[in-house]
């Protein structure tokens, strides 16, 4: 009896499959990614049924300078006190 096999699709130059495995979604349609390097992902659902996951790394607090944090704190305090400028009219920049 002959064995039918499917040829693997050719990858674009430079793109290789490092790991592949099957996974089933649970009752809440969640899946687990094995060995994920990051906790957060941006997901793109494509029309052909594929999903693209792009890792997202949140900026650690120490990456923002102390000066910027101080200025941000003052701005938030002023906004909470009601000290804010008048609204800016951006209608000149929109197409109508």
C-alpha cells in the first residue's frame, strides 16, 4: 500500500520554523504558549484563519527618568485641581 505524504510548504528566505506543536483551546477559548519569552502579545487575526502574535514588552519603571516622572506627577496634580488650559481647536487640521 502506498503512503501519501504532503510536501512541506517552502518558507520565505530567512524564515524558518523553530518549533511547532498542536494546542487545543479550553472552554474559554484560551491557549497556552510553551516557552513564551514575554507575558504580553499583540494579536492579529487574519482573514485566512491564521493568527500572528507579536511580543510586547512593557517599559520598566526605571526606564523613565526621574525628571519625567516628577513633571508627570505635577501635571496630574494640576489636572485634578482643575488647573488646565482651554481646549485646543484642531478643526483646522481635519478634512471636511
